[in-house]
């Protein structure tokens, strides 16, 4: 639980189950939310929304992994991953989008390579 997905990156901040945070979250590294977050998240790094977690926020970061519920608009520079338990209710702009079977997206999706303006499709491991 203290490692980033495939990067060996340590978690810089953690909001546990039952905890609530309202405000502006500025990321610089890996942050995991298993509780409730309302506000805005921006910066550099990866945000993990754990299973059972709830976020009501506009998010502008490098990467996101959603296993809980997110309501808001996402501007993700690199990769967006939505697991089978994940729910996104809002628009997403991302370079790579990986959606597992069972995930829910209710909103518009815009995918393009941030440098080339080309469309990208992520390969899945299934």
C-alpha cells in the first residue's frame, strides 16, 4: 500500500477511510485518498482514489487511478486508469485512458498525446 503502481514511488500523503478534507490539494508525488475529499487537486504526481473513497473535485495532475467515485472534471497530463469499482462522473481530458470492465464513466472524454496532438489507446492486461 505504500508503493506507487509500477514506479516504486512512496506515498507522500494519505487520507484514510473515515477522514474528510475540504480545500486545495497540491500534489508533488504520490497521494492516496481512501476517505472523502472535496475541493481542487493540482500539481505533479499521481493521485489514487481508493475503493470506497469519494472525491468531489476538479483535478489537474499527471496521473490518476480511480477505484472509488470521482465527481468533477479531470485534466490529466499522462494516464487515467479507472478500475472495475471506479466511477467517474465528469469530463476527462487525458493522454492515455485505461478503463476496466465494470467501471462507470458519465461524461465526455478527450484523448490526445500532450506533445503531438495524436490519439492514443492504452493496452490492457486482460
